[in-house]
C-alpha cells in the first residue's frame, strides 16, 4: 500500500490517525461486549474504516452524509458524544430513536447525518433530494451517500444515479465494494468488471479508489470536492475494500476463503497507516500509546455512563403521539368571491396558490412541466414558477418519492405526482417504509404530498383505474385524503401542503371534468379528519367517499322516500369516527359504499369500528357494498359490472327492509 501525503501537514496526518483509530477501538470494545451478551447485535466495519473516516473528514460539518450500518467512522467523525451512540445501540432514551430502532438506523439533523432503512436503496434518492435543495439554495454544498456493492443491484440505485445525472446534482455516490453482499460474492451479483463502469451508462464521472488507503481517500475526495464547487455534478466512487467480520456477528465468515481473509488482513487500513506514520517519523510509540489511552478512557467512561441510564419505560401516549409530527390546523377563510369550476380546476388552483404562498414548494412528476401533466393540471406552471420548482422526472417513482423526503430534510416542501395512482406500486417502498416511519423513528418529518389520480369508470383497464387507498390507510404515519367535490379538493389540498406529515391525496379521474361547484377564488383551508354531512335523515347512515359519494347521491335522488344521513368522509386518515358514531347511533342502520374491491378495504375497518362502538344502537347488520373481487376490467360492460354503482340501491333497500 502506497501512501502519499501530498500537502497534508503532520498535524493533519495525526488527526486522521486518531479519527481512524477511534472507530476501530470502539468496535473492538463492542466485539468483547457482544461475546459477553451485553450488546445484542453488531454490524462490523473493521477493515473498511478509511472510507467513512475519509469522506467525513473532507465534508464540511453542515454538509449532509447518508451512511450505512457499518460506517461508524461517519458518526465518530462528526464528534457525536459516545454516550449517545452507546445509548442508541442499547435502546436507551439518550439515543436518537427512543428505543424504536436499532444500531445505525437513525439520523440526526444536529450532526447532518441521515440514517438508512434496511431496504438500503431509498437513501440514494434521499441524497438526490437533499442535493437538489442545496442546488436550489445555491449554497455550494455537496452531499455524500453510502451504499454497498450489493445494493447497486437495486432499482433505487439506478433510479437515483439517473436522476442525479439528469439534474446535475452535487452528490458523491460512495460504493463500498467489500466483495460480498452478506455471503453472495460479487461474481454472483453483477457482470461488469467494476461498479464504477456503471457510471458510464448515466453519463456520470466515476473513479475507483483504494478504500483501505486513508490518504488516497482524503486527497482524491478533497480534489473532487473542489472541482464540484466549480462544476456541480454527481460522481460515482467505487472503493475497493473488505470487511474482516461477517455481515453481522452472528453470520460469521466461513463462506470467505481463508486465503482471501489473509490477503486483506495484510491491507488493514489502520495498521498500514500507523506503519506509514512511524516510517516518516510523524508517529512514535509514546504518542501512539497516549492516543490509545485517551480513547480507551473516553470509551470506557461513556459506556459506564450508559449502563447507569435507566431502561425505557413504555408509554402508550408517547408512542402514539410520535407517529406524526404535531401540526395545528391553520384555518384560512376566503372572501365571498367564487367561481363555478371543475374538480380539476380546483386542484390546479390550490397548487398554484400554494406555490405562491410557499416559495420552498417543489413539484415533481412525469410530464408535469411544459406539457402540464397527463391531465393538464400544471399547465402554465413553468411560465410562472420556472423549471427549478416544476420538475419533469424520469420514469422512476421510487427515487422521486425518496427525493421528496430529501427535499423535506433540507428545508423544502415536495409534491410528487403519480401520473396514475396505479403507478405508485413502483414507489411503494419509500412511502410506507421511509416517509411513513421517519417521524416515529427519529422525529424527522416528511413534508411530502403524493398526488394520486385514481379510479374507474373511464374504461382505462387494470393498470390505470385502481382506487388503491387501502394500500396506505393501513400504514401508520401516512395521512390519506380523498375528496369528491371541487370545494373540498381545493381546501383539503391546501391543508395537506401545510401539514408537515406525508399525505396521499387521491383525485378521482372521472370527477376531474364532470363535477362543478362554486369554489372561492381566494386561498382557503379545510381541516383534515372532518367528514361532511351531505344529507340528513333518520332511517339509515350512508358512509362513502370519492366517486361513490356521487353514486349514493344519485340513488337518494331516485328514491326520495329514503331519509338518510349521507356522510362524505373526505379524509380516510385521520378518520372522523365521531361523525360516524353520532350518525349511526341516531339512525340505527349503516351501509358503507366504496369503489375499491370489498375484502381488505377501509369499509371493513369502519364496519368493525361501528360494531365495537355502536353495537347496542344497531337495528340491523352493517352492510358493505364494493367492487368485485377481480382486477378492474377494460370493456365498458365488464367495468360497469365490476363497479358497485348498480348494486348499491338493491343493498340499501335490503338494509331498510331488515
């Protein structure tokens, strides 16, 4: 291993030695403790410390780093007090996740570190979003994100690199190629000779570096960072390295040939750097002994401190309160001036006025810029707000959703438009595992709204017609909004954009141009979690939302003798249970109408709630009416049969006759 100090001073060389020595000594302590049963799990980075330490040493303290689960050198390099790290690993309150997540699955705005989730790939898209925010701020900052060679096979890796290249985002994509994805060697993971070669396909600069050579890491990255200030761009960095322990300690290393272990043991990044410093008379035994004694004292003292810290006491209230970031609804009332507009116009008006109110709001989606979106909702937005804030994206829903999270982390609001709600399946992971869980895990909000054009009735077939709200109402941490009228759509979307929590905003395509209403011209807001009572009666409670509300209204018009409470839920999470229970207790009968197929839909949960809270008031079983248990078909006759519109009247009369 050849070291070249270039213009680094003796002080800088020794500082790097202390920085690479610290995570090694902590790890050695952890390995002892895990054998003693005092630490439950450990992901070792022994053998590849030079990468995390080197990258962190080059970046400024206020530049974001997104590490993986064996990048201890990032956390120690940012000088996080060790007792806080130890508390995190032990699930204590002084950690970063209140015991809700383990090891390195956390982030901290205080130290500009954004932690991973176990799915690995989404953090690459988060880095894109953080870098995009830096680019919009024009602050000259770069972002570094870590991943392993195994995760380069994930779609998120390719999506994130493609977005970064297209948008010229200042991101360092740091790939630690340690030869194995858990136990799978690289020759079973990819066929190109080097991961760096993948940069060619994205028009991206890439480099291969010796990941065990701390000086090569620091000097090359310092050079690249300086050039990125002049020419902001993404760079793919492949670090050749090796981990000397298993994927985690329980895995062991039996799958690794001994000769490979021996080869890399010779390349130990800490020992080789130490020998180099000794060889140039920068480090001697006394100095080395002093460094180690100082670090050992710090480690032992902080570990002892954590052992005195009490175990976390579970609290129902605290657990439930931390699922969402607290948000106090701000009521904004409009003037009396209205205009008779369609649902699609109301949504466009909301977006435009919200963009005017929030200069940190960024829209992202396929074809939303000059083209104006598949439904022309953002037509003319580029002329008013510019392409920095109204951004066409490649076809890569997962990385775009993750980029929305990155924007939120770095001080922006994001709207992600799914061209059709069906396509959210390719962005499902970052929504349910990243956006939904971030505040609960480490109190980081996700100020992201995902717009979801949905629904049948237009003969668009199985991949453009689903109303898939139930995919998300099941997931704690998400809010789900589903308006049926222009007035509600505008006011609720405005509120969703003010709310710092992730919101899935469903917009029924068939209602876009078929439903008109007088809507205030000015900006206004409506609270989430409040149902609308559209009709009042004492015979039955009809509960619905979206296009199905209009089917229910039509049925009541055709049957004027039926006296029903008709509840439009408007938002499904939070759910207005008070309005539901009040109405059911009054009428004694309830029927749920949803466009989604029956089994597993939100109607089932509402029925369960009614049975639990209103059973003694019921005069008949609660009924559900929904679409068939099939994918939604294309041909009109089949789609008409699939949808529950024609079956609702029969079910309603049966319930009244019970």
